[in-house]
C-alpha cells in the first residue's frame, strides 16, 4: 500500500497555526516563549494527544512527540523543526517542518501502519535566536554543544532570563536534556533562497549547511559638536563603523562568503553630535572553515586599523560547516524519485536545528521552494503543492530509512 500524506489537511494546519502571533500584514510574530509561542505549543500538544502519541518535554522546553514502533528498544527516526519566528516572520519558516512531521504521524496512524522503530516529531526551542541569543539553542542543548545552565541564564532585551520565560510560557518538563536518543533526523524547511524557484525544481536535497560566526563590535571614539569640530579632528565612531562595513563586504565577496550587519546602534545618539560610540553585530557565513577563517582575519585586520577609534571585538557564536549523512541524503533522494519529482543537491545558506542534530545522529534536510526566496518577512510564501510534496518526500524518506535503524540497532 502506497501511503499518501493529506496535503489539504497540512495546508489547513498551516493556516490555522498562523493565527498564533498573526500580524495585520499577513505575517507572524511568535517569539520564543512568548504567550503566542505557548498557544501554538499547546495546540501541538493537544493534536498529538488526539493521535495517541506520547509527548515528552525536557527541561529546556524541547517537545518530543513519539509514535511507538514494534521495537521500542530502537532509537526513533525523528522529524521536526521549530515553532518560533522572527519579529517579522512568515507562516512557513520552521513550522512547516513541524506540521509536515505531524502529518506524517497522522498518515501512519490513519493507515494503521506499525513501523519497526518509533517515529518521532520534535519541536526545538529557540531556533531563531531573535529573542534569546544565540540561535538554534534547543537543539544545541539536546546535543550537548550548549550547556543547559548557560542557555537558561541567557536574557532577552528586557532582562528576562530563558529560565523565567520557560516558567512563564514554556511548559518545561522535568526530563533531562539529551535524554532521548535520535536514530536519525530529517528536517523539512522552505529554502529561504531563490535557487529552487529560479530553476523550477520542487525538491532540494540538502547535503550540508555552511558555517557561521557571530561577532559583537563596539566602536569607541569621542563625542563632539557637529558644527565646530573639524573633520580632521574627529574620532567618529559611526564613520569608522561604516568604513569597516564597506570593506568587510568586499572581503566577504572576494572570499565567496556573505556578511551581514544586522543591528547597528548609537547609544545616546543626537543629530548634532559626532557619534562617540557605535555597537554593531556581525554575521559571517561561508561553506568552508578556511573561508570563515579568512573573513575573521579580514575583520580583525580592519579592527586593528580603525585609526583614532578604538574597536572591541568579541566572537559570540560559532557553527562549523556541516556535511549531512550519506544514508539520510540517499533516503531523501529516493523519496523524491518515488514521486517522480525533480530534485537537486543544495547547500543551505541558513543555519538550522539539523546542524546540532548532525553531531549526534545521521541527519539530512529537505527544501521546498519559497516565493522569490523571501523569508523572515510577512511576504514569505510557499504553495500548497510544494508543501505537500515536501511532506510526502519526508514520509518516504522516514520509511526508507527504517531498515537501517533496525540493522544498526538502538544507536
């Protein structure tokens, strides 16, 4: 019997969950551990209960929905992504992977299929990193690459800790982080780029994720009167920051990487005062460690050459380039070929929870196109057909990978 996901049901769930944090412009603002995040978490928990699945929650709020298999001594084949969004988020980023995994569970349940190993859906806490930094925190805590106590101590812009936010809205469990083993992990996501759409390919087989490094920079010059201070007597922190941004953009382009200056602030700013201080965030990405090192060296050289302005630099976060598991990649390719769907290999430019999962279990990702490659924006859009096909490829890959779990054992 050929199992088919219900794309209409998946689409209805995408529309329904978009009301949790929905904004007037059609987007979604569902920040990590906000009241809106609590609402969608409760919705997921209730839905899972109706399917007869078991929900476990760890101390960091990561949610694990398990459908038992014949052999519960085997580590589960997992699927999932995240429910939180950016402040200017859309209706598909993250949640498509969660709802597609939920659709896989419901399809298996409706058909009465008993898999050999359990099948699991995961909602990772704080993937976006927009309220609490860094990003992809829940999966990193589970994988052991981020200590739980350090993650719980992180605070948002209002000084609220992750621990307090969990107590207020996260419904944390008492299960220790990292307790549940993963036999494999598959994550479905919109591409967040234009490659698939431009090439008219409906399925991206993600072979890896480029590396990422985050930095905080603080430029300290000297505040001065805008009208009476000659240009050659200024220590202008804003001008030094602007020069660094322009030169680092050229450095990144030459090395084949990308760099973003996402948050630029001038404390105690005034229109008619030379900026004495500027704070700047830097996001540098490259497919290779060598490229990341080159960009970091370029940034360091520019910091050291900032002239009359002093610049402090701190590396906040680092994620090495990742290559996904060949067996999981093969399962995704086969899942697309069974549907006679065109596919192409692709490297993800964005970070995902699959990065941390790949350190502890065989992992791969599936991409579907998004309109104009736009994401982290209310205009973020994907078609019902593409979302449904992605969910079907996910189901096919999960079932194709089952025999490998049985052969390899509980992991």
